């Protein structure tokens, strides 16, 4: 079968006409020396600085066995009250060592060997078989280490040792200068090899990897132009940096084959032949047309595989695969006509801002790829199509997930919240350059961000020049998030290619005229390029408090400890109302508004998507920042469901809260509904009335304290999609909401009153391939308390104890309003549910988990952990191709 596929590929390259049945066969690339191994499994690890650990003969038998992505801070984070200025003050910082034992096949002797670290925190020194191999210090980008000169092949053992340092005061060794983006508040500090690791083998004539950090190579750049959207065609260009590391010159040709989702060849084209002398590098270019194209879109994130193939005198010597998508973008200014255009149409960008560490309670930054896809799926399920990553470049696994999900990204490089000079600015430029090179084939990235606050005109010009040098044809723009510095904002206006703003919608922006500028908004900017909100609605609320009427908490009571007070006072209900009102204020001022006074914004991001181990402002009552619409283990808050409704292009409905209250409760019931004329509320089939007007939201609490006089009440304006039904008396049974549009029922939702807690229910979640015994995979278990009919008890909040049998590492979950709740074999439910995590070991088999509470029926679930083949320290995964795998 392999020989047959190879022959088919040769015939296609020769331009020979094939029968229709053969031409439609799934494409198999020609064989080449290039292969990539999954280097994640089975590292030896110790969290201390051990003299001599770099030596090949060092005895590491007593060390722990771990797999990457790995962090040593999954056991000491989310345990203390969060700090606005310092983030999580409980994380350990210091030096740890990793050692990887591996062998390479004798048949690969003489080939190029490179290990790729997609990232680590913060700095590292690398050693192979006792030889120093380089260092990494910026804590942001991917980096490559060339092992070629000191690696053994055949039966000889190799030892790759990595000394990792995550001290929060780390300074660059050569200069003594700190990296600006160090700081737990902005960049939570999960130390270790906390990203995927890959081992690449390539021939001596090869296309390089996009690993400018340490290797200085730029890889492959695939881009498209001359789009004909109606005819569904475009011209493609493949630029590949090629290196000849043989002892002779070589006449090289670059060919490209474009393959669709079904594995069918859609286009193929060649470069002219060119000679490379020994030791020379050159960028080869091949161009050709793509017809009957599927363009990447937020609603159809279509990805192609582009195989770039090097041949010497007709013999294939290297094949690389780049997964990418093709789309036409335009970034326009102008009232009613401006905004972000994708494939010829205006796209309203709506979504979230998120810390790039994208941490998960109990696991930190170290969790498997499928969980990043799972999060993107949750965001798409609430109709988000936009993510603005904050301060440092996003993780490769998140960028790949956004490519697949159709989520437009803003990609920074490295900064904090100030412009800097000298070496610190140079560090930012270097990280931006390396980020541009690594991610320039990723169709989901539309925006490069030069800073999380305004920079000088000279610095802005330098960043725009970087974009033009390294990503001139990717359909992306360079800009900056602005601040309240009017002079600085005005100075960068003619230079930036888009404008990021923060909490910018305000009555004062409605009054801007002439050359005025307020929070980054001006008429000149509006008419020149898109203005996108990058981090609005900074408020916080825990998932586990429904409203002022639900036991056992009966509302949020802000705390004060050690002279520090909580900043916010929202319950899950009021958080949803306030969040909807803020979103509506932007929606009413979209750039495509017909009234030029209200034509402003091209996109909206609410900060955050998920709760995070970052700079929280509930400093007296929470162990992480609670701005997320999902909590720290990705369980949804009520604002998540309201966000789904208000971002929907179709009729949708959600009753905010639950319907299991104490007898005699009387409260307002809120229903979020979109694309409708009215909403009717019913209890046990009896109508409580019809509402045809969305409500406004008035914040009746000021500064975390009840405002009894009403003098400081804040009217946040229309909620846009929420209908209020005041003074509803709780009656057990069924609460139903129905929306109508043009006289017809458009959407319905119903809630039922739950009975007394009866039992525990467990539900397992794993990746699409099941739970793998690779030492880093995770199984998630949802734990619910239910009544006799299996209905979740929404006001249950009490301890559940767990026991486990089998080979796994318990990572538990979190109670955000309790100290030291992670990693334990017990956890409280919150609103009747919580979630725990188990990490696999290298031992396959069945793992049984039992959850129990006195007075309830216990539950047991069994999870099969599938074996993974690891051969000589390597797991074969196929042509990973410059950091982008299947």
C-alpha cells in the first residue's frame, strides 16, 4: 500500500493524466527523511537544583517520572487569597531539572536532529549527553535546540537535560535586565516544561523550522492574494527557507501540493530550480492558483494541508506539511462602512479577552491539547468569534484550536502595561519578531498587538515595519491598545493599522467631535481604521452564588481582610444583567450603525473568558480572578448563557437562575431572549404575563455596600435582550419562558423544581481518542447532586468525598471562595455541581472513582486509560511540521 501511494504521487508530479478514480484517491506525500516524534512522555523530574544533573551518567532513578506539558505549580496555586497587584502569592519559584532518555534509529544516522519546545516558563539551559546546547530566557516563544552534533544513533542512549528557572525576579543573564512581562498578576507563573515538546529528524537538505529563537531559522510562509470571491479562486505562494548542510552544491526545486479536508489534491505547482552551495540558506518560492476554494471563515474555518517538497535532480529529499487557511481580509474606517471585512463581508467581532497562560484550576498551564479545543468549543457555543490574548503571545496549542474553531485572535508578543526603553524594548521587539515568524501561517490571527498600552511613535513605526518585513502578505495588521494619554494616542494615530481600546464606550465618546480623543476614540481614528474593544467589563462574580434569594448564601456579601476589601458585589444573576448592559452599549454603537454619531466599534471583548490565577480584585474572598463567564474548571456562569443569547444570530432564550427556592420567596425573574417581539412567563402552565420591552439595569450597590438612599445608584442602561417579570411568587413545579416573533413561538426554555438531594451523579469527559496513558492526559469528572428524579439540586453546596482505585494522579478541582481547596480528595458542590480532574500515568488500565456524602446514594464511575506506544523515549505521531500537528 505504501509503494502504491508513492507511485501515485510520482505520477501526479510528472503531470500524467490519471483516471478519475485515481485522481480522487487520498493524497499520500512522497517519502522523505523528515519525521517528527512526540517528545512529551516519560521525562525524569525533580523540583530542586541538583549539581551535576546535566551529566549523561547522572543517576536520576529516584526522580519522579512526568510527561509534558508539565508544571510544578499545579500543587501550590489557587490556594491563597488572590492579589490585585501580585496575583497568586502562593506559587513556588525556583529551579527544577528535567531529563529525557531516548534513542534514535541507526538508519537516521547523519540526519539533522532538532528538539522543539513550544514554550516553557521562564528560562532554561539545555544539555545533550553532557554538552551545553544553548539557553532560552524570554518565557514566551517557542524555541529550537539543534542536537545534531552530539546525538547518538542506534543502541546508544541519549540524555537531554533541561535546567528550568521560574523565579519571578529572573533577569537576562547577559545584561542583568528583567523581562517586562514578568509578574504573576499579568503572567501567572506556572514553572516547568509546560508546553508540548517535539523531536524533528530531517535530511541535510531541508526546509527549516519557524524557530527563530536560538536557531535563527524562519521556516515556511504560505499566503494568498488575488482573491476572486465569486469565482472561489486565489493565487497561492509558498516561501520556504531551504538550507543545504551537505558538503556539495545541490540543484533544488521546491514543489507545492495543496490538499483539502478529504485528502484530495486541489493544486500543485513548482519553483524554478536553483543551486545551493554547501552551508547556504535561501528562500525558495513557488506560486500557483487555487480554484474551487473553501475560504477560511469564522462560520466555516476551512483548513488545507500544504505539502512543500524539495527535490534534488528529481529525487525527493524533504517533505514538510503546513496546515493553514486562506481568507481575504480588509480593515476599514468610516461611519457605516468601516470595520473588519472577511471574504468581502463585514464581521462583527464579539468575544473575550484572556490571559495567554489560559490556566485551569488544579492543573495550571499543563493540560492536554484536547482541553484547549474543548474550551474553544464552549466559546463558539456561545457564538463568540473573537479572542484577544493579553500581554504575551498565546500558546501554540491555543492558536491551533482557534484556527480550527473559527475564532479571530489578537496576538501580542510580550509586555506589561507601559512603554519601555533600551534592552527591555529590544526584548519586546525580538519576541514580536519570533512570534510573527512562528504564527504567520495561522488564519485565525488577524491582529498583531504592539503593546497592552500605547507606545511611542518610533516604537509603533518599528512594530509596523516588523509586520511588513515578516508578514507582508498575511492579511493582518499591527496596532496597540491605547490608554488615557491623549498626546500619545494622537501621535500613533497615523501609524497604527488598527486601534485597540479599553472600557471605551461611555457617554463622553458620544460627545467626541473635531479633533477630540477620549479613551482612544476619535473621529479621525474611526474614519481611518477599525477600533476594537479589547478588555471591557472588568467586574467579577463567583459561579457559586445564584442571587439574593438562594440558600445557603442568599447573595454575595463582600469581605474585608487585612485592610483590603472586595471590589465587586455581583451575584451570578446581577453579573449577567450588568454584562448584558455593557454589551448592549457597544452593540448600539457598532461601526455599521446608520447614525454616524453611534458608528464606532468594530469588535467587543469582555475580560475574561474563564476565571484565572491572575490579578483578582475580590482579594478578601476569592483565590483567583472571577471575571470569567466560565469558572476555573470551565463550568458556565449565568452570564455565559446570556452571552450565548445576546451574541446569537437566531432566536434563543435563557431563564436566568433556577426554580428551587424556599417557600414564600418573591423575586424578579429575568429571561434573556433574542430576535423576538415579546416573552411570556408561565408557572405550571399558568401565564404570569407577557413582556414586550427589554429591561434596563440599575446597580443598587455602590462600592460593595448597599446604597440605602439610592443617591449613588448607577443606571447601566438597556440590557438589550433581558425581559423582567417582577414580584413572581415561587410555586414548586415548572417555570417556562416562551419568546415570540411575528406572532409565532420563536424559542422556549423550562426549569423544574428539584426535590431533596437523593444521590450523586458522575459524568466523565475525555478527549476524542479516549483517556491515554501518556502521563499527561486528563480525564474530567463532573459531580452533581440530584434528586430522586435525577434533577440537579441547584442550591446544594456541601462536601463530597472521593476515593480512587487504579493508576492515576488526582488533581481535584476548586472552590473559588475557599482557601486550599485544590488537589484534595474532597470538594464542595457549587450550585449543585463541580468538576474534578485526573491526570494519567504511563500505566494503562481501569481507574475507578467513587464519590460519596453521608445521606446520599454514592456513585462510582470507571474510566479505561488506553495504552500508548512509547519506543525508546519517542512516540511517533507523523509529520508534525513546524509546530502544527493533527
